[in-house]
C-alpha cells in the first residue's frame, strides 16, 4: 500500500471504537454481539445488561450531559426516536457523529440490530442475534395457534392520559395469541395518537389489561377505579397484569426475548381461564 495512503487510513479505525448509547436497547445489542467493550457511556435508564450500569451515565431520554459526552471522546453516539432529535442535532453541531434510529415495529427492531452490528464491524454476530430472536418469535407464534381462543387485551403504556401500546407492543400481543382492543392506534408513532378516554377502552371491554408504565410501577387501584371500569371484564375477573417497562418498552433484544415471553404467559393464562400469581395482594399480577 502507498505510504501516504496508509497514513491517511491510519488516522481513524475501520469501525467506531468508542460508543455512547443514549438509550438502553443499543447498549444491550452491543453487549449481546460481543461489542460491550466499545461502550463508553450509557443512558441513566440502562438496566440491561447489569454490567453496563458501571459505565458513565451521560443521558436520560430527553436530556444529555453534552460536556460529559465530549469528555468521553466518542467516535459514534447512538440514539432513538424523533424525541432525541434535538440531542442529536446538538452533538452534530459539536462535531460528534450521531446515528438516530426510529424503529417502531418488530421488523424494524430486528433491522436495527443488524444495522448496529454493521456499524461496529460485527455484522455476522448481529445476524445471529436477529435469527435467535426471530426463532423465539416463531416459537410463540406457533404456540399461539394451540390456544383455545384469542382473548381481548388492552396494553397500556401510560395511565394519565391513558395511552395504548406502541406498535411493537401491539404486534407482540397479537403474535402470542391476543386481540389488541386498541390495535388500530399502533399506526401512530407518537404517543398523542394513542391516547384513549378511559370510557372508550371500557366500552371495548378487554378481558385482560397489561400495564407497562414507562419507568414507573403500575398501580392496581389506578386501573380498577377508572370511570366506567367497574364492569370491565378484566377488572371483574381480576386479570390485571404488569410487565416492567425495561422488558417491553425498549425496542431491542429485551422486548423480543424476556418481554414477549412474559406476554405469552399472560395471554395463554387468560385464554385458558387461568390467573397468574400476584407478588402481593395490592400488586398487579405478573408473569
């Protein structure tokens, strides 16, 4: 190779070596494909994998410590959704390379995993992870075919205002054998397009409620005491469940592994007229 060209190429590595992740799902993906050592900064909401919590925390979802990020000298920052557009813009203005994903569907989550792998030179490992997660989805889809019926499910992402599940949550509910009573709302990428009056959800009479309040513990009394809900089948039959947001509201490996596994156990129990246990009487049931 020409010596001058060699010097030019040596000025930067072939793939990013210092990565800041402003949301959890890219952190988890990098660790799952054997690239956790590249992560130098994470979101304060990171819980998966546990060892990633030892990395410097440089952002929430809507805010970031730009000076701390610059101190870490990243050669790539990864983010998620239009809600982080201002963070990405500011980092770009400060000379930092940024890749903002905007995945909303199950298919887009798998695509994002593959793209993350390609960005860091781990394409084959990312493909294996995507295949592993796809096989898990296939297993649940096959099991759903054996359920005696498809119970009506309301997945709620927030409680005040009442917000139905984002697209991948709705898709996963239906994949494991449920019928999402507010499924038409998943076409809206923004939360404001998925707001429902409690009375309207009550009219649709879900047989089970699966709550996953982003970053907050869901409350049984908050759900059962809503206007018009005393006769809702889910309340009458005490089929009120919680899946913690760290398992299902991160559009990455967690949702397509532990998250969908929990949804499947819940939907199967409701379909078969059973109830999963509750940790304490005042808590929601869980899988």
